[in-house]
């Protein structure tokens, strides 16, 4: 009987132990499961605005943002050019002769580089007579229509060399410029400068007129280098009254026209000469003689008159 009771309590104790162990294992398993469990929290997606392209005008006109001023272009390329020095012939200074140098440039070997960037138009009127042959003689400049008393302006910085009155030019001014050119202004009504005056480009030097061999108010304007005329149209656009290029590369081609002039031949009229006699002596038809000299078959010839026949 006692043994049975002992076994009974032993079995109950063992059962309690087993129950306790099962309970402990269950709790431990439950804790491990909770430790690795991940709770999902949904993330709210926020739509960001797309970037706005930069608009320079969104802040108003640029003129209101910056203090803009006119920018005067600087001709940097002019600084890299080696301009020609004044020729030694300019040691001659004459206040009487337009061309005292006596230099022929038709076969000049070198190219002379001249700065034209400071040009100022003598007058902004239209051309009435151009450079080139005019009847039997060559016109060495261009004529610009002006009114009596119009201001005539100096073309480039320089020094006045001549102020004079002549039968053909009338009142005229010659200015030697620091860039090597010389300019001539003729038929002036009044001269307002004197020899030796240093002038800036754009300085008035006289008033428009019709003095000398002139048939109406105009400015006769010449451009010369060492006394040799240059066609002003080669360097100046007389429609815009500005230089064609800021730099002039002067060479023998600018004086090709002088070779044509050298071919011209004249017959000086003597007593007893007539157009038919001159035509027979020169081999040129009367109609060609009339065309070259701007005369008619009935024109009266004067002793000493020059008749062009080539």
C-alpha cells in the first residue's frame, strides 16, 4: 500500500514537471516568434513638382535689372597691325605746291599699310562728278553737291599744309594726315584754317562754295599719297559716307589709271589747223576727235588749244 502511494505521488510530480517544462517551452517559442516578427508600415508617396525651366524674362525686362550703356567697339585687330611710317619724301613741306614730291607710284614694289579708322566725311552730300576721265582730261577727285556756306570737315587727323586760291581749284585746302595720306578740298567759299594748324578728324576747315573753275556749288575732294591721287571710291563708300575698310593696303594697283593717262596724246592747235586736218595728221576720225574732246564738228578751234586724239 505505501509503495503504491509513493508511486502515485511520484507520477503526479513527474506530470507536474512535464507540464511545467511544456509551458516554459511554449513561452520561449512565443517570445522568439514575436522577436522576429516585422510589422509593415506603408510609406506615403508624395508627388514632387517638376522643375520649372529657367526663364530669363520671368523677372522682368533685362533693362530694368542692369544699367546698360552703349559699348563702343575697340578695333583690337588694329593693334596687331604694323602700320607704315611716313615716307622720307614727306620731309618736303611746301605751302604752295599740291605735289612737290615728284614720285611715280605706278610701279611701286611695296605695299603701304594705312590706318583709316578715324575717317570723318567732309560732306554727306551726293556725288555729282566721279573720279576718272572727264572729256579730254582726267578728274583726280570726286565732286560732292554742297550749298553755299555748308561746313566742310577735315577727313583725318593731321596738319594743314596749304591754304590758297588758284584759278582752277579756287579757294582750296590741303591737309597732310598722320596716317600718310593727304586730302584736298577745293572751290571753298571761305577758308577757316591756316597752314600749320593741327586738326582733328571732323574739324571744320572751310565753307562750301563755287570758286575757281566751277559751274555750281560743290566740293571737289581729293585723296593723295606722296602727291599721287587715289580714287576716293577705293577707300570710301559715298552712299554710307564711311570707309570701306579700316585699313588700306596701298599698292601699285591703285595707280594703274596713270598708265592709261600716259597713253593720252594731244595735238596743240596751230594757225591753219582744222578738225579735218588734225584727223588726217593723227589718223583719228573727226567723230572720234569730237567725242574725246566734247566738241562738235562746227566748233571753232583756238590757237594753242589742246585736242586729245588718243
